[in-house]
C-alpha cells in the first residue's frame, strides 16, 4: 500500500475542457489511421465523376466547379467545412429523389388513365345497381318449356248432394245468405266437411281448430276449386275465404311428386299486405305440419336474408306480397326460387291489391307461371276494371258471390253519430266506457300523424293502447298485432291499410274516429268486427264539415238493412243542394271503381 502514489492534483473546470480537446484530437488521429470506410470510397467516386463532367464542360469556371461540388456535397449530406476526412451523414438521396420524381412525372398520364378507368367502373357498378333495383324478371317463353302434366279435378259429388232436386238446391242457396253463381258447369254446394273429399288428417285438424261446418263461401267455392275450375270469389271480409282456397290447395299439392333440391313452390298465394301474408301463413301452418308440407311467408319491411334461407331449404307453398316475390325471383340470378313447378295461384283481397297499385307486379309474376295453371281470385268487392283483369288471367272462371257485392255483415250493429270536431274525443271516451270491458276495440284514423296524436290522448285518459300504421317499423307492427290478438292490449289505434285483413276473435268494437272516405273502406273497417258469427258494434263519428262522405254512409246502411238517422240524411241533402248550386253533379259509389 505504501508504494502506491495517489495523484494530489485537484480537478477544475479548465482541466476538464483541456481533456475534451485532447480526446478530440486523439479521435481525429484514430480516424485517419483507420482504413477508408466503404461509404467514403463511394463519395470519392462521386467526386471523381463530378471532376470528369467539369473537364468536359470547358465553359464553366473553376468557381462554378467548386460551387457545384459544394452543392452536391451539401445535398448528399457531406460536411464541406472540414478540410480533412470526409464525413458522410447520409446516402445519395439526390439521385434517388430525382428518379422518384421522374417516375411520378412519367406516370402522370397513367394515373389519369387509372382514375378514368375507376370512373368507368363506378358507372358500370351504378348501372348494374339500377338494374338490380328494377328487378327485371326475364320473360319466359312457355312454348319452349316442357312442363310435367298435373291433375286438377279431385271432386267427386257425394250421393246425398247428387240426389237433391234443382228446387232443393235453390232453396239451400238462399239459406246460405243467397249464394249466386255465374258460369257453366258449376258443382252444387256441399253441406258438411266430409262432402268436399279431404283426407282424414285434414278432417282431424278441422275438428281440432273448431271448424264445425263450412261457411257459405266455403260450401260453394270448395267444390268449384276441387273440380279444377278457375274461380272469382266475392264475399264480405271474415267469411272464411282463406280456408276456401287452402283446403283444395293441400289436396292439389299432395297429388304431385315431392320437390327436388332446385324446385320452387307448387302453390303461390299473393296478398296486398304483410299482415295478411302473416295471417294466411299462420292459418296454413295449422294443417301443413301433419301433412309434411312447408309454408314460407315472403314480404317486405323485414330482413330478406332469413326469407332467402327458408326458400333455399324448399317450400311447397309461398305466401307473399307481389313486390318482395319479384325480389326473390330475381335474387342471385334466379337461384333462390323459381316458378317452374307452380300450378296453383291465389290472389287474395285482389281489389285491395289493385287499389294499392300492385297490378304490374302481379302480372309480371303471373306471366311467368305456366298457362295451364289453376287460378283462384278472392275479393270483398269486384270493381269494373278488375273484371277485365280477371278475363286476362283466369280461364272460363266461375263467379261465386255471397250476400251481394260488399256489404257489412248483419252481425255488426252500425251507428253513425254527427258530432263537432272538438267534441269527437269526448264521444270516443263515452263509447269506450260502454264497450271497453267487453272485448277488444279498434279506433280507425286516416293518417299516421292522427294515429299518434290520438294515441297520446288515450294514454293520458288512462286507456292502455297501441298504434298500428305504415310509419311504424315492421318488427314493432308484428309485436303490436301479437299483443292485440292475444288480448294483452285491448285497444288499438290504426289506419285502414295497416289493419287490412286483421282477424281478432274477441274484437267487439270498431270506431271510425276519422270518417272513411269511400264505401269499400267503410265496409272493410266494419268487417274487422262481427266475424265468424260473433256480435259486433261499429260507430262512425262524422263532423259537419265531412258531409261529402254522408252519401256512402247512407248507402252502406241501406244495403245492410239498417235505418238511416234523419240527421245524416239531412246532412247529405244539404250537401247535394250546395253542389247543385255550384253546378256540380254528385255521385255516390265505390271509391275503387270510380278511379
């Protein structure tokens, strides 16, 4: 330890700076002694190239040579201030950047061309999307198609009916609310379910769902359809039209070979509204499970993917709205479903379908179905323009009419009350006070804005209720209908179109809060109650400024043998006099046929 010498010199700030300079000088010497770095060698090569260029270009001065070299060095990241070793801080970016710039300039045209191409692609895509939205169905040439033959006529008249004389048949028809028949070779009406020739499984189902005996439309329509004839069925709403076309349909389908993998349906039922599609589908499923048949309901306002998946699995029966059916037939280039196997077509509530403007879609679907199909058309009314259409799509049809064209059922007790606009709500509360506890009630209005306004008023008056109109989401509409049918909600505020075809068993009251604007609409609204032989009540509230609707109300009351209130008749006469004074002629008649 004694031999060790400890330096006694003290450290200060000047000494520190001296040491830094020494270290710097040593580092420079070491750099000079080291081998030349590959990057330095590359830079020397660059300098040589620059010198050669300058020698060739004799016009440039030494100064410009020096400047250009310095510029190049600066661009390359070379330290031009130090005279010794060349320190490189980067790579030859100048050259690289030039190349990049040239590439971009040269490709400017190519870039423009690619954007033009992109624009063309967008135009093509837009055109194909427009075509897709049109959903054009390719026209089928039936002459080139080879359709398998099928059987239409399954009807065998039972001896009991065959033995009846013409007088007995006429008397029986009168008992059936005056069944009227037009057309040659019409079968006689049946009396009980066993007469129509359905299977034991269907008979069991009829018994299970309390269908005791056929309704008037069923007694005549079922034998006609079973005999393979085309039919026009005209009967009031709630008369059992659905079952009249379903029972022969099942017999028709069961006679044909089962569906192959790529086959479409055998029977199609077209209806004007989603609600009616759902209702018909539900009615059909009561029977199809035991028969091993499949039913798919296809309608708009809800997800298409689930419906496509169901159709791809195969179904003998499709219940659809015309627009969505065309979407399905056009989807995936026609691979979702097709009409090749269709031999049985039903148009339900045909008058409403054409009133809502579905005629072009209906015709596009029907034109693609084989011409020797069996076609059945049911309707509550039969305006003149529909007769022309019926002649186009039906072959030698038989027309069956029950109880005259478009009449409110005799089970419905009709009341017309003239009341000031501001007193309407109080009158509604008065009517609801009498009937609300006895069963379900529907209040009809003319617009969805009025429906929402009235809904709020009724909720404030402590009446739990819901509204049903076209502006409501499809899922909410479905849940509203389920709640109303199950009796969870007893009061519904609805527009005419939304409640079209709505069938609720315990519906006791219909209130026309906004007066219906034509005769057929009045008949259909009142037809929601008094169904299947049950008693029903219909109240129509008319304000003095709605006197133009009085004529149709009088006609509706008179055709169903109900006494017309004097105040209503006076209102109508006053309106007629007012119009006559202005030189206008007044018509009363169906709103559909007048269009």
